[in-house]
C-alpha cells in the first residue's frame, strides 16, 4: 500500500529510485512518480498506471541530480491520475514531498490554506502538507516541519526535498513505516527493506514521532520536539536473491515452493526431538501455568491462521480461545483480564487494524505477543514479546509461506503451552514434536504430488464463476483460506462453509459442474464430511477432495482425490493448504490475472 523511496549520494538518483520502486511494486499501487534535485531544479515526473509508463517519462524529463524521492500511490483521496500521483509541491516549488498514509483533517487545513491564497493542483490529502510547509517556513526546514506536523492528524511517512538544500532529504514518521538504508557515501530511504536490499543490509528503523535529516554521509535523527536521537543499526540477514524471482514466473509460485525451507527456518533451534523451546517469549512460568484464555487478533489470511490455532489450543489444552478480525476487535468492547494473553498475528507487522487492536489490548493491561515476519515492524516493537516467523521476504500480495509459518508457529506454541500446563503426556508430547520435525519433508512431498493435478483442475475451474470450499473442524478454517486465495488472485467468487452448514441454505447454489473442494483430513469427522460430499455430488457438483491417507472410500463418490501424507491429525492443516494455494495460482494463471499484484489489493494495509 503506497511505497516510498529516497536517495542521497554520488550516483544519478533517477535510476536508483526507479529500481527501488520496482522492488516495492508488490505493495500494490495505481500510479507512480519521482522527483530529482540537481541543485538548480527539482524535476518531477508522475504517471498513472504501471511503473513502465513512468520509465519513458523519466529518461526525457529528469535531470542527472544525485538526490531524489520516489513514490508508488494506492489511491485513497482522489482517483488514480497523473495529477494526483506523488510527489506534490507547494506554490513556490520550494518543497516537493511524497507521503504514505492519510491526513484525516486535510479538508480543514486546505480551507485554511486556500484562505491564505495557496492554489492546489491535485485532489489529494497529501498536497496540504507541501503548502503548510511553505506557510510555516522561515529559513529553517526542520522548524517548519515540526510546526507542520503539529497540525496534522492521521498517519504519515513523509519524504521532503527542498530547493535550497540540494543534497538533503527530510523525513518524518507517524503510523506508517519508514526505514533508512545506510551506505557508503550514499543513503537510502524506503517504506520497506526489500527496496534497497541489494545496496545495503544496514538500516535504521524510524519510529513513530521521529524526524531524520539525511545527507550523503550523515544521518541525523530527532524526536518530534527536535531532541537528537541515537538509534541502533538494524542488520538484516536476508540475501538480496531472497527478494528476487529466481526463475519462477511469479513470486507467488516461488513462495509456495519455498514453504518447506521456510518451516525449517521457523523451527530451527525451537523444535527438537526432545520437545519445544520457546523460552525466547520470556513468559513467566506462573503466567503460563495459569493461562486459561487467549485472544488472537489479525486480518485476512493471518486471521485464518488464528482460527486453526483456536481448534488446536482448545483440543490440546481445553482453554478458551477467541479469534477476532482486528478491524472489528478495535471497535468492540472486549473484556480482557490481566492474566489473559493476546496474540497479534501479522506478516508485515504494519497492518493498521491489527496495530490498533494491539494498542487497545495493551491499554487494557493485557500481555501481548506478536507473531510476525517483520522484526523491525510497528507490531513487533509495540508488543511485549515477539515470535519471529522467519518466512523470509514475502513479495506476492497473496500470502502463502507467511501463512504456513503462522500456522506452524501456533502448533509450536500450543505444544509448548500444553507441556507447561502439564496437559499432555510425555509420550504424546515427544511424538507430536517428532511429527512437527517431519513437516518440511512432507511439504516437499505434497508439493510434488499435488502440483500437476491442481494445474489440470485449474484448466477446468478457470471457466467457472463460482466455487465452494467445505470442511469440518480445522478443515473448515483451511476452506476459508483456500477460498480467499482463489478469489484474491483469480477473481472467481469463492465461498467457504463448514460442511454441515450447506443444507441450511447454500446447497441451493449447487448445480451441474459447480466446483466444490471438499476437505476431509480429519479422520474423526470424516464420515460426516463424506455424507455432505455425497449431497453436493448428487446435485451435480464437480468435487475435488483432499483427504487423509486411508480415506479411500471417497474415491467412489468424487471426481478427483489428493491424499495428505500421514501426520498427527492436529497438524494436517499445514499440508492441506498447499494444494489449495496451487489451485488458486494455476487458476489465476489460466485466467491471465496479475497474480502477484491482484487488482485493488495491497501487500501491507497501513490504512483503515
Ligand atoms: C493474504 O493473501 C492477504 N493479502 C491479506 O488477507 C493479508 O493476510 C492481510 O492483509 C493481513 O496482512 P498482515 O499479515 O501483513 O497483517
């Protein structure tokens, strides 16, 4: 959701900015622009549409300056257009700015500025910031910036060029991510690390309420009262190749195939044959022993991982687990006691609703753990403790490997807690830990065994306009995730139901040829699911079943079957998701959809 880049150094800025924006494409955008300062002019080019369209304009219209900013916009105020694209400038062209976030009080500010005689070129909320800077400027940009942000309500990651200081960029952050990459004789600014991973592995993570003044060989940081701030350098151990496609046609397919390794990384030094070690969470023994209620808050796919955890924690520990969509949780009056635990789950660690819910839970005195893939993110920093998902950079908007690592992280946590609460026999605990260790190899096997069939089924299902996913117990939560994947990237209308719920209404929609993906990996409820499958089959549905090894009875009823390798019944979800991801991928491929950047969606949802 909107990407920001900046560069100050000794090389031509335009191509570095363009390449940085290219690497942030995955965040989702509908227009883009850059501005470069060569000491004489700040040239600004901007264009609605894909970055390729901007590229043509850059060559002819941008100077060879070595300082600049760039932006990919995901429209909120004003439709996608050349004029509404960032960067924006003030009346005198002294300040040129790019902004991620939303200025909630922009209409009041705009009215004030119009009364003062300013003229506006765009419909955006952002443009008011450039004019307000102009209004507040008295020969010192930092003071003008301080005064300006005192009047802003909302969220912002801001980058600012100033005509009078050609080799300098000012930045400010509140509720929208911003990082500074540290180079030699050059520094970088971005909303996310992959933008400049090829240039540096050392970053400052700007926090809410901070400014930075960035020169070629100097980075000075301040709080919003202009007190200087010292910050630790955050060193990332990701290889630049991890954020590249490496021969795959799409990031999504690459990330599906990376899942066995992602799970290996997650479990390394945490899951051993002798059990689970999650002492890194720093939770007191007493707190863990007495814990009898857990709240899980998340959005989208991350929310689906929480639903699996609910079944698992309830089965294994018999404790109460509430799972909430964060955009609802933040406005609900949820009673929380101090001896309860809140787990906020987020791949990006920047999802605005999840962050707001985390803050709400903390205000109520709850202990909050973040399950996140982004160590330096807002959610990671604001939670009391963090379990890093270690999935590596996930670029495709559709989450696959991060989801899987969330699910496995919940498996690990549930077992760890069951042991602490003495609710599991030693033998079972060791067997289950052993089963976890087998998961990466089993994932390799499932990818190998299901990819071709899913590719073939996709050819058939790509023609459909509707699809249904059904299952019971954790299979129902997998059905929800499978349906989300399919609709998100192939634009086929897909719905998920608990298998037993169909006859209460949805069965009316089942007719000849409608795709139904039936999940039956739980032996304990398989017979029940089988009768529901028979019901849809009797009404003409084309059924693909994904079932446990040994459920051969289903072959007589359905059109195609995929068997999930043998593993503890509570862990089948980690394997079942793979064919569903592959089905969504190949269906979208046949429908010629923009798989890694589906329409209207963004990777990191930093607005409400
Ligand atoms: C997943 O495919 C989606 N793009 C989306 O639902 C995502 O999971 C959701 O926006 C939450 O993101 P987060 O994990 O970064 O918080």
